[in-house]
C-alpha cells in the first residue's frame, strides 16, 4: 500500500501541482510563530520544549486520523496517506525554478537566469557568470530533490514499516526541516541557543535519508567517483548533511561543484566538490536525469520489498 500511495502522490503532483502550497506554509508559519513567541527565551531547553510542543500534537493528530480511517476502511487510510504525501512531497516545489534557469542559460539569457536563481535562493546572484549560475543551480537542485522527495519517502516508509502510519513519518521529516529553517538557519544570532535543538533534531532525522540518497546516486551514477568524493570531500562542507549530498551528487555526475563564487562584492570561499568538468547547462540536464533515475530505483526497490512481503 505504501508503494502505491507514493506512486499516486508523485503522479498527482506531476499532473496537478499544488498551487496553494504557499497558503499551507503561511498557516504553518503562524503555527510555528506561536511557539516561538511563547517559548523563545534564547535558551537551548526552551527550544527543545517548543520543538516537542509544536511537533508531537501534529504527529499524534495525523497518526490518529490514519488509524481512524483505517478502522473504517483501508482505502480511506490509503487516500489519507496520498493526501499527506501530496502536501509534503514533490518536484514541483523547486522544478519550475530549475527549468526556467536551464532554459534561460540555453538561450544565453544570463540576466533572466540570475533573477530566477536569486528568487530561488533568496540571495543576490547578479555577480555570477553562466558557469557559476549552472553550478549553484545544480547544488540547489540536489539538496531540494532530497529534502522534497527522498527524505520524505524514507520517513514515510519507516513509519509504515513500524505500523505507525506513513503519513506521520512524512510530516515529521518536513516539520523538522521547517523548524530548523525557521529557528536555526534564518534567525541563529537573534534566537541565541533557542534554535539549537531544531538543528540537532533535523540532523538526526537526516542521518539515514541523506546516506541512502548518496548511495543511490552512486548506484545510478558513477559509483567509484561518488564513493571517492563522498569519502574525501563531504566533511569539508560547512553543513555536513548537505556536504554528503553535494559531494556524492558531483561524483555521480562527473562535475565540479562548490568552489568560490562572488557574493556581495567579495569572493565567498567554498571548497571544491566532485571531479571532472565545469558545470554548464548540459550538466543541469544530467542532474535532473540523476534525480529521476534515483526515484525510479527507489520505487523498484519498494516494489521488490512489497512482492517479497506478499510472497512471504
């Protein structure tokens, strides 16, 4: 049932992207701001209590709804899983930016590509040349595909296997990601240690998914180069989880990522990841191919596990 829920959610999202997701995020922002306002005193323990108070009730509500629907009829529970996956997972959350940048670079419209990348990253990109735009766009796509698709799938399947209802697992991962972004990444200095627990919690949630994604890149891409880049380069990236994704993705594609880029009139020092050629529009197409091959590989593995379970 988990496999078919994943396939259904992916197909629905491709045919009919969720145009109102921004309203969902608006509601979630208001919900998170409530706990931030009432618990934030700049201390780690306050952040821990706020994280648990924000996450656990939603998880209990989703798990309870799943089991209530399952008691009525399994088809209702399956449809509920599809709905939650549709709300939490999807390529279309980032692919329109990637596609627009790719087409702009192919047509030599560098200013348009820079503008799209700036809106996607939330950071100015007017100083980047075409190769740098392609390089940063590939980096964004690798991380976004993992956090919008692969990470959600892993926790959905884990909760399904444990009998907790896959929808709760998908929600847990995306909530952990959202809280880290709101309480740690965006407001680290302002919040003091309040966002520390959100960062630690998401690191725990990412530990298994990020390694499974990297192993998949190795299987569907260049295995030897992926293993080499993962082993020797990932730890040098400031965010260790992102470092594993970017190093393994660069190795699988045979492209060089990272490296210094101009930012705010200065050169932002970034380590080099991957081995091979410089990034360009052709490698952007290869990156999308890598992601789709990874999705197909995961679905095949889930199909085999489902068949083995049924035969067993």
